[in-house]
C-alpha cells in the first residue's frame, strides 16, 4: 500500500480552503504557551457534542428517567475522546484528512457510498441545528417557528465573514459561544438544586438501559448526539491548520498538544451535556413532569419550577449560542467531506446553502403540518440517524490509524485498536437492538 498523497494545499503555509498550516505555533518557551498555540481544533469539534440535538435527547432522558442515563453521557464522552485522539493522530501524521484517505484507499464506488452516508449524517446534524436555532429565536424574540427555520439560512454570511478574517477568528468565535453555553448552564444547574447523591448514582451503568425500549432509544440518541460522525472528518483536517515541525519529534509534540486540547474541550462538552440532563431530572422528573421533551416546553416550565424567569432566559440564550456555533462546524465538515471524497470544490456560501436547504425543507414541512411536537420528534430522530451512521465513519478511522503503511511508528497500539473496535461493536449492537424492537413493535 502506497503512502497517502498529500494535496498541494497542504504543502504551503496559509494555503487551502480550511486554513491548512496557516496558524503559527510556538516551538520554544513554557509548555502552557506552546499548548495555547494548539488550542482551537478541539473546541470546533466539541461544538458538535453539545449542539441542539444533544439538548433534545438529554432533556427527554432526564425528564423521563431522572439521572439514570448519566452513565451513557459519561461513556459516550469517553468514547468520543478516544475517537478524536485517533483522528488527531491520523491528521497530524498522515498529513491528510479522513475523507482524503478514504478516497485514496477505497474503490471509487466505495468512496462514493461513504461520501453519501457522511452527507446524510451532516444533513441530520444540520437539521438539529436548524430546529434548535429556530426554537431559540421563537423563545427569545417571538419569531414564528416557520420563519425562524427560514432565517437560519442567513448564518452563511457570518460564516463567510469569519472565514475571510482567518482561522483563528473562527476558532475564537466558537470558543466564545461555548463559553456562553457553559456559563448559562452552570447557573441553571445551581438554580435546579439537584440531589447530588442521586447524580453520582446515575453515572453507574444499568442493565435497564438495554431492556427498556424507551431508555434504549434515548441512549442511542445520546450516543448519536455525542459521538458525531462528521467530527471525525472535521478534526483530521483542522489539526493540520497548525504549522508544526513535521519531523518525528515535532509530530509527537503536536500529538501531545492536540490530545490535551481535545480532552479539555470534550471534558467541557461532557459537563454541559450532563448539566442539561441533571437540570431536566431535577426540575422536571422530580416534579412529575416526566413527559417534557420539547425544547419550548422546557423553556416555559423552567422559570416557574425553579422560581425565577432567569432560568428560562439563560436556557434560550444557550440554545441560540449552541445553534450558531454548530452551524460553523457543519459548514467546515461539509467542505472537507466533499473535497476529500469526490474532489468537488465550491464556495462556502454555496455549500452552506445546499446543506441548509436539505435541512430546512423537512423541518419546514414538519413544522407546518405537525407543529412543535412534530419538530421535536424529528429532532430526536436526527440523532438516531447520526448514531446509525457512526460505524461507517469509525471503521475507516480505526483501520487507517492502526495501519503502519500510513502511520509508520505512530500506528495505534494493538490494545487501543481493540478497544476502539469493541466500542464500534457496542454501537452496532445497540443499533441492531433498536431497529429489531422497532420492527417487531
């Protein structure tokens, strides 16, 4: 097997639509200053782990089953960290992203099918962002849901402006929005006053998660919403924005800094997801509102049940920040996937409008026909679709990251590879159980 061919856009600093090797990194000085040079790609990835799709599954899980599904959030976060570390290693060592490697090491037909599956995942993710942003606009500003769905297409202008300013500005924008989300839910978590002993018990695995069809559906939705397939392609490209030393020693340093970046960023995402579920369990489940799954219903009940309208406002602000930040990463992932698999290049605004159109149409139709309840069901379904697609992204990642022809001495150790394959087997098994139960009623 021949080594991957490095695209010309990666050979020169500052060249390439996604800013490959455009960010200077410190080669000397204190460890923390060199680490800060690498901070950024991990947070772009973390956005996908706390997008509006996570909110729907976390809210539904907390309201219906209390703290019982917290262990699924913890498990899926650990899975995400391992997968993203493998992804960062792959991008740094191979100097090519996962989509490019998949095209190079697959038949034309296989690469085309993989591309289509990844596009489905991106559209499912974008569907969650459309619905979440539209609901936030309705809650905060009273904009009708159908109008809000259409307005979400306008975020393309913000993305274009950020891309023109430079990749660091794009990262700073996303990190600022993530900070808003974290602060909002930290305050709401304090207002919810959960029972911390029950919270701790919720992180212990439970067999009921598999035997209860409702819990299983939400568990798979949480995994699908947490471990995002398109993030594997996104991260393998964005780590290449750093202009690090490409010697073996330089790659080792880059891998260590990228690993620290992703662990901190996904640790933050895990805290946000856990805070959403804990808040839902403390406010809704314990008060007999186990049916709460709609984002709008949660917004309306948070204020009265916590005793302050601030809780509802913070919820709406965080939801809007979540939708806006995840829009940026979906656009970047779409560009990377399309160029890597089928080598089609198009302006960012065109790519964004195409992706948004595919997401807007079903969201608008469901909104007009079934109202808010239908939109929430569509939101939960989008997360299950993501979980179903995840193994098709995991398989090439694990395979290439452990291939010595591609990675050389940086190939994934055998024990880590087996752990990754086991994770994939668990996800596939859960998906089969869910589909079988659905078909058999």
